[in-house]
C-alpha cells in the first residue's frame, strides 16, 4: 500500500508544478499539465525507468477516466438552454464545418501524401476532426468566458463537432448490434427521466453534508459510462449530453457546480491531462517528425479554412472568429480515444498510433497557446468582470437595505 501513496505523491507533485507553471506563464492549467506529463515521462523514464509513473495502473486509469467524464459533464452543464436556442444555427454550422473540413482534409492528406491505407486514413480523419471539450472548457473556465454567451456558443459548437466524430467512428468502424440499440434505448430513457426526477430528488433530499447531489450525479454518469463501453461506444459521450440535459437545473446550482469543480480540478483532471501528456513518445517524434508536422498542419489548416469563414458569416468580429477557430482546432479526448480504438482493432500500427497521439497532443497545446497569446477577446473579459462587479454591488446594496430594514 505504501507504493500507492508514494506514486500518488508523485502525481500530485506534478499537478502542483503544472499549476504553478500555469500561474507563472499565464497559460491554461490543462495545457501545463499536458506538458508536465510529457516532460516527466521523458525525464523520469530516462533516469529511472518508464514504468515508474505506472500510467496503466488501474486506479490511475480510473481517476483519469473519472476526470474526463466529470469534466465533460460540467462542460455540458455550462450550456445555457436559452443561449443555445438563440444561437443553435451558428453553433450547429460551426460545429458541423469543424467536423467535416478536417475529417475529409486529413483523410486526403494521410491517404495521398503519407500513403497510409484507406482504413488508417479514415481513422486519421476521424481522430483529427475532433474538438477537445475538456481543453476548451478548461480554457473558458480559466478566463471566465464560460459565463458569457460567446463561450456558451463555442461550447455548443464543440458538442456538435464531437457528436459528428463519435457517429463517424461508429458508422465506419463499429458494427451496429443489439447492444447498440440497448445503449440508445437506455440513453433515451435517461434523458427523458433525468430532467424530471433530478430537481425533485434534490429538493427533498439535497442540501445536506452527505453531498447526496454529487453521489447521485456520479451514479448516473458511471452507470451510463458502463452502458456506453458495454455497447462499444465511449464513456464521455453520455456525460456531455447528460450535462446538457441538466443544464437548466444542475447548471443553475452554482454552489453544487463549485463543489464539483473543486473535486474535478483539484484531484481528477490532473491525472487525466498528465496521463495524456505522458503518452507522447518524444524519441519517436524526433526520429520521424514529418508525419506529425504534416498531420498537425493539416488539422489546423482545415479547421481554419472551414470554421473562420462560417464564424465571420454569423457576424462574429475578426478577433473572436480567430479565437473560436483556434479553440475548435484543439483535440484531446476523442482524438486519443479514436487512435487507441484503431490500435486495439488493428486498423493502425504502433508507429502510426504514436504519430496520431503526438498530433492530438500537439493540437491541444499549439492552437490554444496561439489563441490566448494573440487573439484572446479581452473586451469580453472586461465586460464579464464589469457584470460581476455590478452583481456584487447590487448584492451589497440589497444586504445593506435588508440590514436597515431589520434595524
């Protein structure tokens, strides 16, 4: 048991270092955790051995997977139903073009330029068509953009984008079966029942020190994740949709959301992002960097060609349109899942898997760094800060009036 505590100390030390780096260099914590994971695997592997971090240990995989699921749920819960109803055309258009442009473009590059076979090329198109909800949500939360209509529209577009990715993976490589029908039936039942039962259940049994709300939500998320993996789908997909379904109830409970964020960002997501970074094989990339550079360039270029004109077409200013485009160019969760799916099913070999993972990790870092350094919509940050200041002033005024009334 002492080995477990020692290993946990190492991982949390890396998480603390990543957090300090994010503060010092003013970058998103998720990105610093990915970089720390990559460097740690390289340095520790060279000095002591690659097995020290034990990234495939069961409890680390559990914490990492739970982090991805809860983070994805929180991203879905941040979606404002009213904003989505108002902006659904823009979110759908950006999300669909954000999927189809890299899906077809990266397939063509892999097939005609890198000369991979058609199955591996289609898998590349799927893996690089994604937008990382985890990274985008973490960045939005870091700067407070998640509370703006702009941020909620981008998150909605991310959902549409990744839904296309998951459907493409299922239609092209995963044969439909009875399990698939049971999975969709279970999802439909959950999505009909949850919006009705959740607020009533919380009203009667919630607001207690036992944190019943968190236990209930984790039970739902784990249950649907189990059903999804049993059916051959992905655990994080139901989490995002459940978050969207409960956005009108759970999403408005700011105290509950804050408690879930504490659990997620304090313990769970560091394991997810650091583990994702540790999968990058730096020696393999140094030995053959061309495929990674070609695929990364193809993803970012096709995203820019597709997303930027659509964002501009819906009246978004240049800075916001470019920021949206670069955030939509990120990838991590579904890209890594697609690559691992291809490796485990013999669609790609180990070298192709390393190139794809390196590309996915690079797409999580490079577009976000460029976006935050050159295109961060600072006017939205100032407006958000002003709105929060006004709300706090109103609250203080109301408290003062209440005090005078009581006196």
